[in-house]
C-alpha cells in the first residue's frame, strides 16, 4: 500500500463536508460501540459544542477512524472517543489520530489530557501507555454496572 493516500483532517463546523463526515462517523460509532456507549444519537450536538474537536483519518477517501476531544477548562482536555475501523487497526492509525489530538491540546496550552479506557481493551491500553499516559485510578461501573474503566492521564511539562 505504498501509494495509498492517508489524510488527517480536523473537522470544522463550517466545513462543506460536515454532514458527510458526521454521517460516516455515526455509522462507524454504531458498529464499534455498544448502544449505551455510543454518541451516535447526539454526535452532531456534541461536535457543535465550542470546546470540542474532532480529527478524522481518511485512507484513499475512506473514513478509517476518528478521535474526539473536549477542553472543558483552559487546563485540561479529555479524549472522549478514539475509533478505527476494524480493517485499518494495528497499522498505526490510532497512534496517528491520538498524537494529532494531543498536539492540538498542547497547542492550546493545556496541562493535562485524560481519557477513560476499559482495562480489558489491551491494544488500547498499550497505545495509551506507549504515548505516555499513566493510570490515575480505577473507576468502578464506568461503562455499565459490570464494566469498569481506568482513568488515565498525560501531563505536559510546564514551560
């Protein structure tokens, strides 16, 4: 796949491709996440919030994955979603998306980026640790009554 075209793009509210990209992401969201974890019904509203951002990855015109983040304060950001289509996994795309989101947060002078992850999602845990995230605490019943999550964080050096 040496001649494949890989493009990372930040989705902007006034983008002409907004509706198309959001529709594709909603379809991917429904496939990947259980109904109670999916933002499919409220995705458009989530993205319209002033403090949120979304970066998506296209490979040869096919939406391959996305990362969504929000900055609820000037000091911290939260990675709210990271998803890569199954046929594009384990090829470094999640890594690229997450790095891009981290850089966006760093450019806003954010001090900490946090996220939640199911401890049983081993590939995700490895990715986050590889990029410097550390486990903060175990949050009981985060996803459902029988599914916990680790809250993880990445601190930036204060300049």
